[in-house]
C-alpha cells in the first residue's frame, strides 16, 4: 500500500490507497521514514489535528450554509466595538395585534393597528434598544400605557385621536421612553 504522511486534510492524497493495496496496511503504525502512520490512523490524526478546537463532546450542528458563511472570513468581528456598514441595514417590521406586548426580542420596528382600546406595553427591554412603531389608530381607540412606558403628558391624548403616528422609543433596560409625531397625512 502506498502510505502517506499527513497532519492536515490538505495534505491527504485522494488517490490513496490504490485498488489492490494490502488491507492490513490500513491500520496501525507502519515503519518508514518519519512518523508515517497506517492509512486509517493517519486520516484520524489529520482530522483531529485540523479540527483541534473540537475537543469536547458536544456535536457541531452548524449547517453547510452556516459554515459556508465563514468562507473567506479571516478575522473575528468584535461586536462589542463600534460597527460601520457599507450596505443597508434594516429589519422587517413586526406586526402587533391587539393586546400584544411589543416584544423587543423580535425586532426594532413595529406596525401596530389596534382594533379596540389597547395598551402600549413592552417585553424583553434591552438597554440601548431603540426603534419605531407605526401606529395606525383607525377609530380613535383609547390607548393606555404600561407602567414601564414613559411619555409626555400629552402622548396618550395625541395617539388616542384617529390617525397615523410615528412613535419613537428608546429603552434603558427597565423603562421605555416614547414620543409620537403629530398625526401624519
């Protein structure tokens, strides 16, 4: 059997072993120059060397598509530092139904059209999160606010009037500060 000596996957020769090579040379350590291993042991050695960071007992569950996203990435992005983008950054606005808390884990921008009196309340408040809520109040439904919502004295009276409003919000981790535009036409 033609043996090879490889420490990494790129050093493996796909042509080995050749048809007709002795099966007995597949395992164990063979003698020869350097530290040539039997073919199966050498493959195991190359895999363990190449993927040395996978020493635990937890399975790697990344899909082929997820692993392919890393193709060409040579440095880790430090997400704790400031980021700049060369392309657009946007999220799909989440639709809020009557009586539903605005879950800040689902997005930054929301579309809310109450079908009756409703309360503006938030869940999963995260420090620094901000965004917009497009509020369409079609029939002057009464809007109230949860205890975590902080707004101007006129906020509730403004958004209870029929109309479309752009509500901005900012969260400090406990409270959500909101303000609304005048009715938009």
